[in-house]
């Protein structure tokens, strides 16, 4: 799976939030400064070419929807981060975040609970 550029990812976040939309509906959901309609339309076409979005024709307007789920992309992005920065070690990544984010004992216990529940 291809890693998305920052603005592409922002557009996908908007589509994941609304599930189906016209380009004009996505622009207000993007962070400032808001890109021009034509810029978003170009990026949406690129996202469709990359296989992230699909469309259906309603009247004479394209309505776009995600083909790749947020969860699928998160898995891919996380695998890249773990590979690039933590030598493919999830324990190293968790230790890093526990230390850097000053996780409370309650948060660490919650993480352990999630892991234990997933294994059973």
C-alpha cells in the first residue's frame, strides 16, 4: 500500500468521517488554509487512481467513497513506523510511547488489558 502525502491523508480522513461525499462537501472538513476546489478535485482523482477512493455518478456529478478503510490504512502506516523507527519491534514502540507520553499507571493497565483480551 502506498503512503499518502499529508494533504491526501487529510482528504481521506474527511472521506472516512463522512463515508460518501461530493468534493464540495469535503473542502469545509479540511484544515486551514482551505485548498481550492480544483486542487481537491485533482487530489481526489489521484486518490481514486491509487485505489483509495471509488465513485458513483449521481446526476452528472461524481460522489466519492473510500475503498480502503481507515483501519487498513492505520495498520499499514503503523507497520511502516514500527519498521522505520523501532526495528520491527512493537514492544520497543510501546516502551517508547509509555516513556515519552508519561502514561499513567491506569493507561498502562488499560493497554495490558486490551492486549490480554485480544489474546483470549
